[in-house]
C-alpha cells in the first residue's frame, strides 16, 4: 500500500469522513479521473476529512498506457496530481493513497488488482467512481464488510454498448451477461447508484438509483471569451476511435465543404486520418490538448456525433464555454436537451442542417449551463446525497 502527503498506512492515516475511489487517475484524461479529482478536492474544501484513492500502475502498465514511464513511484504521481489539480482550478487535494492496478491495452482499461476498499482508511462514507468496475477481480470487500454508513456509486460507462458494437450475435449475448453481472456488482458494492444519464440499462436495480447532478466542468471553460462576430468555425474534441462518430465528422465536412478541426488522440487515429485523406475531407487533425479551453476561443460550434457516451463531458464543457453544440438524439444526450445553444438531429443525414443552423445562430449567454455544471455546487449536492 502506498500513501502520499504524508506517507502512511491506512491504520496510521486514521478515520476519515469520506473516501473517494476511482478506477483511473490523471494524467489519463478519462471521466473517472477528472470527476474523482474534483470530488476529492471539492468535498475537502467543504470541511470533510477526505482520502483520495487512485490506482497505481507499474512501469510496464505505464508504458502500455502512455508510451513511457511518467512516474517512478507513487509519491511522484501524487505530487504531480496536486500540481495538476491546482493548474485546473481544483481545490487542494486531501491525502492520497494508492492501490494496485494493471492496464490492459487490448481492452483499453485499468483492472484493479487489489482490494481498494480494504486498502482504504476507515470512513463513514464511500464515493466510488464505477463501482461495478471494482468488482471485476472477485476478491473485493462488499459494502457489508466495509462498515461505512453509505456507499454511493457513480455509473458512467455503457459497457454493454461497447461490447455490442461489432454487431455479432455472440457479442450481444456476452453484453447481456456483462450487464447482468454489473448489476449484481452495483448491488454488492453500493447503497445508492447515480447514473450520469438514461443511457445505461439499470432494470433490476431501480431501488438503488437516484437522479442527481454529480459532475461539473472546470472553471476555465466558463472564462473562455464569447464567440467573436463572424466566427463560424467548427471543432471536434474527443478520443480518436471510430465509436466516437469520427466517420460522421469526416462525411459531414466533405458534404458541406466545411473545415472541421479535430483535437484528440486514440488507437484509431491513423485509420481515421487516412479515411479523411482518402475522401479529401477538409478535416484538420491538431492532436490532443491538455488545456482545451485555450483553443475554444477560435470556434463557434462543437460538433459531437458520438453515441457511445453515457454523458459526454466535452459537450458540457462546450456549453459552459458558450459554444453551440450539435448532437445526435440519443439517451446519453438527454441531460443537455433543455439547455440553450443545443442543436439535435435524428439521423446522420440531418446533421448537415443542424450544423448549418448552429454556424449562423446567435449564442445565448450560457448562464444555465454554467450554473448546472459548477463543480462547487455539484460537490455540495454530492455531500448532501452522501449524508442524507
């Protein structure tokens, strides 16, 4: 077990009010990594004694995930996390502890290979990102053994959708098994489940479900300058995999003759760039960005045709920044439909018209989006849900 600031064992660390557990940590920029960082810092800023538990990846896993070894030991990553939190405007992080994880390149996921609950200090409450994910290796402490007053799990990944995507009958059957097993794990590890959107099938665990705002957007996005007069530029930001709708980005740009700038990286990057080049689509690939808010001032519209998300953080970020967003009509996007500057289409062929409207429409001030996705408010709501 590794602890940082100060190094300690879970026993020496002493009891806390809340333990925040995550299946991924920065610098891997995934939902659990970003959300857990803010939950840990935000809840600590409210006066709660908090411990933040993140997976530690050894050198071989770091190479598979990042292509190089970024941290020689957990203390290095903890120091980097604290500095990165400050850079992102997150309140100072509480004590950080690590449990063992292994990155699988074939599944592009981190497997937690240590009982993170047993590794945690005693706590009244647990806030767990992806509780079903923690049960993939079958030796974790159940909620009964933890002894906490409440364990709240945030469900944010539609594993069934990812598995079904190839469209083979055997994949569909396997997806059903995975979804059934995940519901068992949710019930085993959580007292309350908060899904990010209606995109996940939670039939059978409805008694655990609460609908609550539990995610926010970094303050930097609210500080992006307003769209300049005459600016009609379009961008996409996300992981470069085919399931994120990149083929639609390429096709729409080609049909409309509209240049679309793409930010991000991913395993399908080369194939996606080749497809765009073969079709002579006016798409520019600008690589990943650690500070996407710095580029947003150059654009009016975020085009996000992905239907694989449970809730797309990059869409929330664009809305908070006062940009138009063009989205497909799917359950994952429902939480955005009541906000201004949102343009929804039903079929890929209708995306052109929606994008054309967004490129010309005036921007409504993003007050409602900024209020909904304010992290300080979100953390207060999370705390209320935990202690209720």
